[in-house]
C-alpha cells in the first residue's frame, strides 16, 4: 500500500479531529478567546474548516512522499 496512502488516511483522520476541535471551540460558551464572543459567521467557519482539512491532508501527503523516498519498505506495493 505504501506510506503515501497511509499518511493521507491518517491526515484525513487528524483533519476531522482538528475540524471538530475548531467547531467545538467556536460554539462553546467560553468561545475561542475565552470570553463571551459570538461564533464566526457560517461562511467563515466553512472556509476555515476547508483550510484546516486541506493543510493537514497536504502535510500528511508530503510526509508520506518523504517516507517513501527515505525508506524502501514504502515501495513494496509498486512494481519497478
């Protein structure tokens, strides 16, 4: 399967957790800054969730590519 697919799947899982933490902090009574601030507008939340997901999955993909280059075990599934 290789490191890249595994890293992307792990990135998706971490992205979901990070998005849930952001949304929870945004809608909790204490707010993000610890005060009683209103939550972000819906469009801002949508954009922030998309950016968090993209950044985490992109970083995981880069990590998977790096591991495939460094470790030969990541190329088991590929035929030369």
